[in-house]
C-alpha cells in the first residue's frame, strides 16, 4: 500500500470571544477540530491548527469599564483562562493569537485597501441605537427585541434565531439594551459599508460549485440570501469603541466581524514568522509549481452567514485563497434541553475538569459527531453508560485482562496465529481513516468498537485466566494469547489516538513506545518488553455527575423578575408571543374528545437502524424498538434533514397502532412523530425527555 500524498492543511476554529469562559458547548467545536488535526498529523500530513482570542467590541469595553481595568488587562486575563481550559481538554494549537495584535491591524489594513481599490466601500448616515445610560452606540448583539418579520420575542439586533431574518437593530420592535436595560434612542451617525451585491455572481458560484459547503448550507444560502439583491454590509462603528481605528476614516472603527476572521490570517502570519516562513505560502492562491494549501474552517451554525458570504467576499476582493471546507456543526444540548444554569447544565469547561476526565468528553463527542449540522445532545446518563461500556469495558479491558502475564517475558518473538483478527483490523484502517477525514467521527468510533468487540470475543474464547492456572505447560500458549490481545489493543489505540492522546501516551509507555504514525496499525509488535500494567481509564460514576451538576448551579436562584445572568435581558419577554405563521399556515383541527385521543397509541421507541431508500426522494427506512423483542419498520419522510447514522440509538415518538401501509418500498408499520411548517428550515423529530424508555405510552 502506497503512502498517501502529503497534504498541506491549515485549520482554524472560530475565535472564542474574550468576554466569557469556555463552556462545553464551545468545546464541541474545539474538540472536533483538534481530533481532525491530530488525525491529519498522525497520517503524516503537514497540518497546522491556528486560533486566537476575539478581543474587540463594545462588550469588552463595557466590562473593562465596570471592572475598573483596561481592555487589554481584561483580554490578557481571559486569554490565560482560555488557554488553561483548552490545555485541560488536550486541545493543542500550533499558534494561539489575538485579534488585538499588530499583525491583525496590518492585515486588516491590506484587505481594506483592496476593498477600497475595487470601489466596494461606500459611506452614508444611518440610524443607530444608542444606550443613554451606558453612553455608547449599541452593537447588534447588545440589543434584544421582537423580530420585525416573524414577531418572535427576545431576538438579537442583527438576526432572528426563529425565522433567520437579518435586519438592522433599529428595525427591532420594542428594543432593549442588554447593557443597562434602558430603552435605546435612535441617533444618526456616519457608517462605512462594503457593497456585497457586486460580488453576488462570485458568491453564487462559490457556494454552489466549490464543494466547500454542505449541500444543505448551500441551498439555504441560495434560498434565503442569494435569491435577491444582497444588502450592503455595515462595516464600521463610531467612537467610543474598543477596536482598530480605520486608517483612512478617523473616528471610525472596524466592526468586530471585519477584524475577527482576518485574525485567521494574522495567526498564520505570526506562526509562519516563527518558523522562518511567510503567511502567503498558505493564503495566496496556488501556482503551477506548488499546490495551494487546504484551508479548513470549523464553525458553529450560528455564524454561518459571516463565514459563507462576508468572509469569502473579503478574500476574493483581496485575491486570497478561499476556504477548501467550511465545516459547520450544530449546537449542544444537555439532557435534551438548552444548557441552563438553574438546572445545573450550563457546564463550564473548568467545572467539568474539576470532576471528570477530559478523555471521557472527547470520546463522547467523537461518538456523536457525524460531520453534519445537526445538534448533538450530552445526555449525562448516556454519557456515563457509553464511556463505561466502550472505553472501560471494551478497549482498556483488553489490556487490563492480559498485560500482566507479559511483564516478565515480553511479547512473543513471532506473532501468533490469531485467526486473521489483526489483518482484519489493518484493513479497517482505510475505512476508519476515510471517516476521520470526512469528520464522521461517529462512524470511525463504531468501526473501532467493532474491532474491540472482535478482540474481546477472542480473549473470551481463549480464556487466558485458565491458562495461567494450568501451570508451566500452558505458559507459552498464555504468552501467545496475551501477545495477540495486547497487539489488538494497541492497534485499536492507534485508531483512537486523535481522540484520546493521553491513552495513546500511556499505551506507548506500556508497550511499543510512543504512537507516532497511523502506519503502526498495520504491523504487530513482537519481542518487545511490556511494562507493569497501570490503570488506563476509570468508570464514570453517578456521584461524579451529581457533583458536576451541583457545582454548576448558581449559589442563589435567579430572580423571577430578571433573566438568568448568562442571557441578555429583555424588557418585553412577558408581553410578546411566538411567531403566528406556523399556526396560521395549519390551523387547529376540529375539537376531539378524550376518547378520540385515546385511540391513538403514542409510544416511545428507539431507532435501531436507519438507512437511505435510494429510489425515494424523501424517505428513510427506520427499524425501531418498542421494547423487548417488539420491532417495527417505519418509512419516514425526513430524508435530507437527518443523517441516518446519527439517528441510530435515538429515542423518538411513534404512532404504534397505525394500520400498516403497503408502499412500493416495503410495509410501513407506524409513523414517527415530527414537526414542520411555516418558517421551518427542516423536519424536527420529537424526542422524549431524558429517562424515558422504549414502550412507554404518551398520555
């Protein structure tokens, strides 16, 4: 097998804002990115992971003022906290910078001149919200109010999370400043804008044909933004503002979303300079003598708009390389709900590290991340069960049951006959690598655990504990069995190295030395010593989880008259309503009796398998369990909205007594309950609360 061509891959994560601590929702992205980069390095590619603190904006200025220190003192302290949290979760950056750097100021100026030279910058007076108490113009994210389009309450000043509309903060209904709670005043001020409409043709082609975006994202951008003239992008903010003053427009500062993505290039510049190179080797478009580097951005879906419209337009105007991939992930829920301080599920990175092993979360996230934009759920009961079953019960158990018999002798001088197990594991390596490269870590983990199951079945069949009791005549057979088991264990750990670097290091100390290459999975070890076995993983226990939740709850419950401190305040939450469009589009059905409702048997079910129906445009074929041996086949119209692999194991609600329906694709024996309608961008499966079991009836 030929070694893969060495690739040059520059990888970034979204820059964490320097106004808050890292929490487990943030870590979905940084762990995902770290796994991807570690995998590429293990494969022998030149992969560079760059990030930085996002440091500018009104929030930093206001907080520093309130705490009686300078903005730079604040961001220096937050940088220290962020780096400590990332290190605790074994997230390794090749360089971690700051958007408040000299390199970023210089590069912002270069890109700005490109926009100016192409005639894309215009100036005009705009009406902007001003907080009379705080004495500042309000950034979009410091205004909350009612969406002017769908009337959803408690939305940010630039975009609605309900209907995805974008607008000016001045368009909000009943706006409230989240800084002071005051009703903002409308004041006129000069602003600078970047015209995006001249870039529409380029953006249409790039979003559709570049391969950089998930098709769902591409279709969303085409349907919601690129189907009509693009609005000019308000790129400046008036003083007072903490940021970079625009060189050719005194009194104006670049909006934080201008200088934040340029921070990717600035971090490259700083890292390259330390290596004796130039950032241009990564960000200039490739020539005939050297292939262009790959650029991969990992971001959350809440900042899709900035990274798939504004940022490509800036790069194109500056003649710089465009992203190879913009890898967009969903949000994190905990126990099926948004993170909540009052429930103790707003989990900070530091609080987690005080109670649990970071390897457990890295593995659990990997087992959940399939490379698509669906949200993932951290169900704490499932978290404990999966870590204990997979890492402790399947992987580490292989070493703990067999390594002790090799401490004196070491591995066998030649690799024993194992019935083809190691060879099968080596063949699996190509499929596991492809899954890692696609960021389908969930699939990679399933393949690895299948190998662990085969290895444990071998140990169970050979029963080395009985060979140990049989005496000297079985010593060589015992050594052979333990040699096979430990080699299968190490092969599995090679595949898990991007996810579990600590386990990889501990395994190297046990046998064979440091794991440095993916190729080590292809050849068994022989004749090498084995160190005394030390515990490699510990079970997650219920008291640990209880302590984590307890430590995450506020010391005093929030006042019912004010929102939790982690959420922006809103003065109109009690008098506004959810959008009316979904109900208007599908009015309530005629009234029924309780007897009518009782005829519909709604049950909790677990999806055991989900697969594509190739000849159907909308259907997935689901096999669901209603508990025990009760199985049903259900054809559900959710294709394109849910990844089949991500559905396996998920709890859903089904209509269990629906008459079977013969379809051209097979017999459908029920219906999965889902929601959709006006204003929806997908089909949303209904999930029962944590603790529900298959077979339970909904009342």
